[in-house]
């Protein structure tokens, strides 16, 4: 694990929501917010944000009181990106906006799924947040 200056930022709303999720869901309390690339298709990269354990190869960075990690391979494609928390017609969840990519897709859940998740305190499907 290497703590470093990482050119990825989280909005205040994203930081607040991540801290809220860690507070409300004990299984996330000892985990770190992970940003990653899940794959690339004809629409560009698919990004993900989840809570996970740190690994030895992760790059560690801080956003306010929040500890975050990203693997070196994902970081080379995510430099300059911003992670925000959105709740609108597109869905509810973390969205990574990458100014270096023309097309990007973030991880979202339909509003109904997130509403059920937050009400029942159970993980939505799939397991990523």
C-alpha cells in the first residue's frame, strides 16, 4: 500500500454519503472506499465504487476524513476524475466522471433498489455500491 497524492476528487455529497454508509452499515466500518475500472466496452470504461479491503498494491488517498484506494491499473485511466453522489432520473449511487473519456458509465441502481436497500439495511444486488 502506498499513500500518495492522487488526482481523483470526491464531491462533498459523495464524501458525506460514503461516511453515512460506513456509519449505518457495520460491515463497511473497517473497509475503505475503492474506485476501480470494471471493464471497457464500445461505450467506454465502466467505473465502480465500493467498500473493500486494502491490498498491498493499492494506492491510498484521503478525501477529507475518508480513506480511499484505487489499484494502479485503474488509476492510470482515472486521473483527473470526480466521484459524485447522485439521486436523479439516471438513478441513485456514486458516479465517476472522467474528463479524459468521451464516454463513461458509472454504477447506478434504480431508485427503487436503493430505497429498499436503505430501508431494509441489506446489500443491493449486485454487491457493488
